[in-house]
């Protein structure tokens, strides 16, 4: 099996960037020519006399990306060890560098903006990798793979976060280049898969028994983006904010430290230190993803955006593709829907239920209510197994109605309702084959599978964040109790929370950290309801913190998420800059429309100045009062105009405009032209606006509001 190089030197020359591995002197060197970007493999022994301007050590190549004027190589300059899984060290990307193929003499505003988007996106992004274990796949999928394939070839395409920017290297590997037209397998060690999400590894003990517990959340690279700009499904069936979360328990793994010894030595130690104790791996996988329909929430600066849902029939092919993939990968899908049954979320709930009814053969509905709510549970499934979609089991739970008044313990009703399905679901369990001949393999020993997880719980709320996090942590807790009982660490009927308070605290914080990381990636803030996850109960302080999070989300989602969405689209290849596409980031609104917020700011400034400026003792009062009243009126009108025409002031994505945002913009600007004050002054033509960019908008497609 070919593994990525752990140490790479990059030599900067005038005609190429050359990458070599000091620990593998006989391996070919990778050369990326300047300025063409052509890729070649060279004999490393012939490079000794080449003149270079700089030599640097890097942890890996993140990828190569083409911007408007030039190609750039993104390299990982610093990686932080996080912990070991089965003796394999896992790293977090800490810092990167972007290497240009051309030395640019003149500054280009768009190119600089693209580079700033990339830097701002990569720097805080929680990205993880390993040189020797496949982080993109769950342990169950790893057990079913060919361990001799290169690491990048085994990667799950959904979670291979840097797949797009690795395209140049992968294409060269599969097809070769100009000077080397055949496939080039020797480039495999330079291709490093990275995941985006959350990863924590905790070597710990439970009631004195050493074990390692890990939590891995993998975010899908498909339909990735920010909260209000990425909802529902795309035409290929990819769901927004789709994450796979795997909780892993490893027993008798003695290679858990952050020491510098090689993972082969650590693995050998882990298989021999505990005589008669084989390493055991247990894992449980859950997923989350947006409601599988065509829907959106349209920002207008109002606290609750307007929901748009297209006809269910239009989204049926996409939903079919989505669940075909989910069933193929995970088996039966238990679709836990946590949106509200009253208020603005009702259309989303109804869309989901209509979609499931269309997919399932002869659906049977069952609604259960009580004095709290008429619809505590709503299930849709079928007793028949005529098609693969009959493996979908829809379960609606009115989360907010049940937990109203800080009674979060009532969410346990959902676990009780699903108990039979969870028991049948099982979890993945395997031991490491430590027989002679297997110990020294590069995969650390073959997995001897004892049980497979046969289904998955797919949970969602509106954002797939706060309510979803609570329910997923409860499912993980229930399953971990079961694991410990099966391992003989707990008596039947016991709970680990009652047996080991220190382990319980670690478990709570680990899941709360997961909630914050997943939420930050999507909404720009930490999660709500983490007081429940961290402390086990809902508190007034937690409710106040949720209020702070809600206000911060409102500000970020309306005024800051446009560039964040642009960064997602640029890094993941949804938008690819072209050499002729200039003025991408130009503000195309009429100048007077852009000026209104500044008028409001000036008005408030003059009001404050009039109120707090010192006055002479004999100065007249009425002129100052009139001055304050006038500017109060100006500021009030400007603020009213901004919030009444919010579509014009949301910071929308510019690289990949949302069709519903484009339509809303044109509707709003048409209404503004009828305004008695600004209408005659607003230009009839917005600067640089090209209608051709919006030809593919969802014009004429049926929507239900």
C-alpha cells in the first residue's frame, strides 16, 4: 500500500516548484512547472546541481487551484498532532502557504480578493488528515475496503474535502501529462486527503479500564455552504449541511500517545503489550442533513426569513438520488424530523412528509398525541419491501413542544419510541487480527468483524444544528451504554453516567465541542442548547447565551455570510474563475441605494452631537431642537428604508448568485423606483449588471410560499 509522504521539502526555482521526500530518496520528485502549471515526475538524484532560491519543509500538499490570472499551490506548512487511532497519528492543519506560479508585478483587485477569500477560508477551517489511516471513511467502511489501494483512492468522495484542488494531481496520476502521457502511480504519495469537520481523540479510562474514545464529524463537500444560502437538495441529490458523525471506542490500544515513535512501532506495541487482550474497535455512525426538498429561506433583514418551497414533484428526482445513495451506504434510514409542527416551519415539515409518501410503497401513517400536543409523534413507513425506498422510516418528533419550559429531559421520549429500531440497528464491532504476518502490514492488522451497523439515524431540524445536536448526543449516549454492557464494563440496566462522573463529564464536553464546530462551519456561531449537552440540564444562563447566539447569527447571516459562501464555492470548485471574467466583486446597486445606510449613520451622528454638545448659557433652545428633530427624521427614514427593502442590503454571495436572491433583488429595486422620494433619483440601469449571468435562474419554476 502506498501512503502519503510524511516529510516533503519544496524547492523554489525560477522555472518550477520541486517536491521531494528526504526519507524516501529513491522516490521520484514532483515538479510543477512555472508558469504553465505542467506536472512532471523527475529522478530526485539528478536535482543536486539545480539552482533554487529557497528550500522549505512542509507537511503536505493541500492542492492546486486556478484563479483568474494564475495557478497557485496550497501547501500545509504546519500540522498539529491530535492523537492516535489504532496507532495512526492524526493531524490538524494549523497553517498553510499559497505559492504563485507567476511573480505578479501589478496588483489585480479581483485576484487579490480571490486570494483573501481562500486565506480567510482555510485559516479557521477545521481540517484533519493522517498519513496512514483513512479519515474519510468510517471504520465499518474501512473494514470492507482493499487496504492495498493508495490512501486517496480509498477516500470517500463525499468527505474528501480537498478533492477539487487535488484534481490536477489526480488527473496527472490517471492520465499523465504532456511529457509523460501514461498513468503515473508514483505520484500517489503526494496526494493527501483531508477532511473538514470535528475530530477529538481522548485516551481515558472508564471505571479503571483504559480505552480510547473518539468523535469524528465529516462534512460533505457537496452542497456545502452557509446557513441561509445553502438549504435543501441540489439537482444531484446532495443535501445541505450533510455531516456524518462517528463515535469510536477502542479497547486495548496502547499506542495512544503523541510521542514521536513511528506508528508501525506503536502498532506493534499495541498488539503485544496486553498479552491475551486483543484490540477491539466499536463505532456508531449517525448522519444529519437538510430536509430533502427544494427549499430556501430568503434573507430580507427580518429576524425570520421568508421560506420558499418549490413543488414536491420537482424535487422528487433529487430526493430519489439522495436516498438511493443513503440506503446503498448505510442500509435502512430512520428519518428523524425535529422541525416545529406550528408556525413558519410547517411547510418544511409537510414537504418532507409528502416526499417520503411519494418514495415509499403504500405508506402507512400513524399520529400519536397527548395533552401537550396533538402530534407528539408522526411516523410514515410501510410493512412491504417492494422497493429500496421501503427502507425509509420517517419519525416526526415535536421537539420544542415536548421540551418547552426547560424540560429537556422529555427529549428522552424519542429514544424510548425508537428503542426497538436502535436494538435491531446494532453497531460496528471488530477486533484486530494480530496473527503472525498481519502485524507488520501497513494497515496495522486486518479487522476481524464481529457485527455491522445495519441502519442509520438521519436527524434534521431547520438548520441541522441545535435540536439535531441534542438528539444525536442522546442517541450516542444510549449506544455507548449498550457498548459498555456488551463489553462487560457495565451491568445490564446501568448507565455510564451514574458509574463514572469523570468519564461522563468528558463525554458531555466532547459532544458539546462537536455541536460548536459543526454550528460554526454552517452558521458562523457556536451551537445553542450546549448547556444541556455539557451539564445535562437546561439553565437560564444557557437560555441567555442562546439569545446572544441568536443575535450574533442574525448579524453574521445577513451581513457577513456572502463572502463566506463565496469562499466555500471557490475552494470546492462550485465557482471557477475565468481569465475574462472581470469586475466580479463590483457592487452593482445604484449609488444612491448604497448611500442610504451612510445617511442613517450621519443622521444618528448629528442627533448625538446635538444632544451632547455643550451649549452657551444664553443660547436659544429651539434651533438645536429643530436640528435634532430634523436629523432624527432623516435617520429614521433611512433606517426604515433599509429594513423595508432588506433584499438590497443583505450581503449576498457574488460568485454564485442564488436565483431566488436575484429575483428578489429585481422585485425590490422595481418597487424602490416607485418610491416618492428616491424613485426619481435611482438610476434605471445598475452599474455593470449582466443579465446573462442569471439566465439559468429558476425562472418559471413553480414555487409554493
